[in-house]
């Protein structure tokens, strides 16, 4: 038996899959239907969906930070509060249109997250997680001392009250839906870029990634800033939906617990996971709302069970451990062929025409 080299065969590399095209075909009409929400849904349902959209944004941002960037933070509520208070201050105090104030509040959160990252990145691992929580508490204490922001009693969002309730709720609903598209779209584009390619190496081993030329600190800082801006966007949606911002609620560590729960049960390290997790968490909130604080105990038990039985989350179970991808960010080979083939040689024939032993 000999090995003969065959002619080189070009190998095609693709990202899109049949499942991703099917997902696009399904998600497009769903988005169109959601965009028509103010025309077909009541005000109460619209406000509830704003809560769901906010949860999807928060889960997506925490997944980008921890699932892809490898930074487990329990202090993202700092940027939720900055986004909420920033929106109220810019719209009510400065007199800027409230819907134009949203991107300004997000930019402010991004500008603040940059210097904060230099402080947070001096820590790593569990110290980083606790450090981000401390930073969030410091931000809360600073807000408590600012009379212009209502100090510890909070402040009402008055700029949007000039609109009729129906128009206000519809505008907030559309803005929240756009926020979901932006959050998921930005995450998708990042993970398809060279920056996203480096995240995989950083998450597995930051030291090894740095030795291979990946700019670890720079990449982490970019993700940290983007995640902060995304959480601020969700915070502004929460403020516009509730019309009231209080330090104890908007800076609550419960938001970090909710984000972790959403990502863990949905599927960490996937774009689809936080969306599924947010929908499940929202449904559980609505279903268990009459149980008081017991619903938190039930959520904790559920998170433990799913972590033990489904380490890849609900989306991992649905997708068959990654075989189905609605948002293809990796690469796959299409009908790869071996470059070498094994060809059996015929046995030699003797003088009498019989094969030799």
C-alpha cells in the first residue's frame, strides 16, 4: 500500500448555516410584528415588553463581558444607574428632548466607564468581581449626596409627561425594541471581528493569548466600555418606563443577580442564550410575582438545577450543543476533502499467472 498525493482541493470556509438562514427568516417577521406592538397591544403589555427588552439588553451585555470577555462583574448596576440618572438630568434639568437625551446618557456612561476600567483592571478573578460591586456602591453613595439628582429620595422623570400616556408608552416601547436590536447587533458584529476572535483566546488563557500577540488589556477595556454603555441604555429604558429613579432600586445588586441568572440558564458564551434566558426569566417573574420574596428562592434553585443538568444552558439543549446557530460567529468547513488518498496496489502476479504469497 502506498500513499499518493492527489491534486490540492480548495476548501470552502463559511459562517452562515442553514439554521442561521432559517433563523433570519423567522426573526424578521417577529421583529416586524413587535414593531407593530403599539397598534395591536395594550399599554400594560407594552410596558411589560419594555421590561423584557431591558432584560435582553442587560443579559446580552453581561454575556459579552463575562461569557466572551472572561470578566465576571457584579457591579454593572453602576452603569444602569448612570444611564437612568443621566437621562433624567439631561432631559429635565438641561431641557434636551428626552429621546435625544438617551444616546447622550449612554455616551456619558461610556466616558465614565473608561477611567473606571483603569481602576477595576488592577484586580482580577474574584477580586475583580467584588471590586466592581464596590465601585457600584461608591457611585450610588455619590448620587446620594447630589441634591440636583434628588439625593437619597430619588427623582421623577418629568420631561416625557408632556406627551399623552399612549404616545409616551409607544415611543418608549419602540426605543426599547431598537435598543435590543442594537445590543444584539453590536455583539454579533464584535464577535465576527478580529476583536471577537481574540476574546476566545483571552477567555481560555489570557497569558497565552498575550504571548500570541492579542492585546489583552486593550480588548478587555473595549468590551468593558461597550458593556457599560449597553447597561446604561437599559437603565435609560427602565427610567423612561417607570418615570421614577431611586438610588436604592436602580443601583441594586439584584440587577447583577438577574443578569447572571439570565445568562447562566440561557447559555453563556452564545448570542442566543441571553435572549432565551431573558424570556424564561421574564415569564418566571410574571408567574411567580404573587409569591413575594420566595420567587428569588425558586429562581436560585432553578439556576442550580440547570447548572448541574444543563451546563450549556437551555439554548445548549435546544441547539444540540451548538449544532444550530441563529447568529453564526464561528467558521465551518464545507465538504472538506482529504488532500491525500490511500490507493490499494494490486498484488504482483507470478510466472505461472498465480499470485505470489
